[in-house]
C-alpha cells in the first residue's frame, strides 16, 4: 500500500540534525520522507543532482520546507530549466520575484516546483529569521539604512535579500501562503500533527458532502428527464415538439460544432458525414492525448482528445474519443430533420448563448506544445 510521500526541503549543512529528527517524526506517522541525503531522490546520472532534486518533487504528495539562516547553494541552469515560470507569475502578488535573471537556491527551486504542481506546502521559518524579515521589510526601500544593517539571524549578509524576498513570494501567494515560526523540532511536529489531522478531517467531510451532492444531482437529473418528457409530450404541434426535443437532444452536438467554428447555415445545410464536416473545418486528425503523452502511475491524467488542424494548431476537448461515436450518431439523426426544424433548433440554442465548454482552440503548434509539456512532465514520470 502506497504511503504519503513527504518531501523535506531545506538547506542541509546547517539543519542536518533537525532534518534527521524530522525524518524520524514523519516515519513515526507512517509516511514516507523524501530527503536528498538519504538517497530517497533518484539521481539520474544523465542530469545534474540539482535537477534530480527538482524532478523528485513531482513524485511527492506534500512538501515541508524549512527556512533558516542560510541561502544554500545556487542552483545550476539545468535545474532552473525544470521550472515553468509562466505558471508561477500569477501564483503570488510578488510576481517580480520570478524572472529568468534571478538567483535561486536549490531549495527555492524545489518549493517553486511544488507550487507549479499544486502540491500542499507547509513552510516553517526560524523565529529569528522571521523577526529580521520584518526589519528588512521596513527598511528595504531605504538604501542608506538597509545597506548598513547586519542581520544576526542570516549566515551571510549578502544573501539576506534572496531569503527575505523568497519569504515575500510565499507570504503573498494567492493560496497556500501560510507559514509558521519555529525554534525547535517540537514546534514543527506540533504544527504538522494539528494541520495534517485537520486536513484529513476536512477531506473526509468534503467526500461525504460530495457523495451527497452526487446523489442530489442524480435525483435532479431524473426529475429533469420527467419534466422534459412531460413538456415535450404536452406540445400538440408536431413541428414544435420536434424543435423542443431537438433543443434537449442536440445541445451537446451543436456546442461541439459551434466550438470548431462551424457556421449555423453550414450545420443546417450540410448533408455529409460527421467525419466530412470535421474535414470541412480543416481537422486532419483526432488524437487520444494519452497515446502521445504517457500516463504516470502516480498522477491522474484526465481524458482529453486533440483535434489537429491543417496549420498545426489544435482543438483540445474534454470529450474522450469514444464520445465521438455518440456525436456521429447524433449527427446522423440531426441531419435527417427538415432544414427549417434544424434552423429553429440552432436559433434556440444560439439564443441560450452558452459558450462551448467542450472544446477550445490553441493557437500554439501542437508539436511545440508536446515538446513543452514533455520537457516539464514526461521526464519526471519516467524517473
């Protein structure tokens, strides 16, 4: 049975004793600590050890980060390349912290990778560093003052801005921005016991509510079907009944077709097959995303279908390929209706004005998109 993997991120030299004790604590809870000095990280001989540490974050469920007096080693460019900066700018109000010319430590890159992948982070800051951060904040815009301040809690004075600005980035995150002060290991243990227990309780509570919501949705769907049947059968006019039935029956089909930029008159007048209408819209291939992007056993990849266009750009759809058979059947039924009925159905669905949630266009070249995603994820899943 797989346990919870807890990545422990911090500088090692100054916090080695604390890290060893924290490892025993995590093990005592039945979880699996992941720490570089215990060979828990797979050090791929083809890449730098810094990059291996960053990549290992993807395989973990929780991160505990400890910020003390040292900045640590400056990360190598190969480790920096594992981070997708575009996903991190909007994660915090301190967006200027993220830039390609910024100096990052390996610990900071590990944390950024966890943020990029929405991994829960529990941040602990040494109390003396926490209080000196407040001093830094009050004086950082006063060069005549800040350039002459010594921070006793920081090992090297020149690294103080890198440590404190990193704290600002975490503190100003839009989510997960909490951090805790500590003086000794017991402080960290007490917080983690309370936080993890409360988090587990919340997940159980949400699961119960989710199950109840699903039951309510099922009941509402059943009531809707009964209501739909009652309304449609109450319409005496045959044409009006066909339109009312069509609005319900062909809503998904029309949303899909409008999503791939079909014009209304094209939909109502086209008499060819479903595959032919895709071809009319310059769609040259339909690809199951999991066929070109292997699924990592540790991660859930939601089914996606790619509709590749002649120009190399693509549509990305939440509909799995099997649903195409249902759409084809719906199309075969729809095109048999009179053109007037089809126009009335499409007019009504247009008036509803619901934007397509089933499919969206990417202006990026699909091959470039795959390279970018593979560089960021596939290498990690193979490790």
